């Protein structure tokens, strides 16, 4: 399963999501959108909007499932925990 997390470095819910994934030994890629610059940042924001319909963070993509916000029960179900 390919897992990608779009997060903000200053977002407490993003940190909680990272901690949850780390505690469960889940391997994932992360894009901290606020640490990007220029076109790269705009492309990441556009991707978050496309995936989630807005600009709320965190956005966790596990294969074709998209989870917006820190939702332990949905993450557990999607990730098989």
C-alpha cells in the first residue's frame, strides 16, 4: 500500500497523524506543504484541493482512500490496524 501524507509543519493534527503512523510502524511519504516554495508549493496545494476538495490538513492518501483530518478510526480501518 502506498501512503502519502500532506501536512503542515506547524499543524498539531498533522503531528498527531505522523505520530500515529510512526507508532504503528507504517511507512509513508510526507509533503510538508508550508515548507515548500514557489511552483512546488502551489502544485502541492493544488493536489490537496484535488484530493480533498479543500485545503484542510492533514490529508492522508492510502492507495485510493483519502482521509482528511486526524481520524484514528478511519486510519485504522484503511490501514488494517
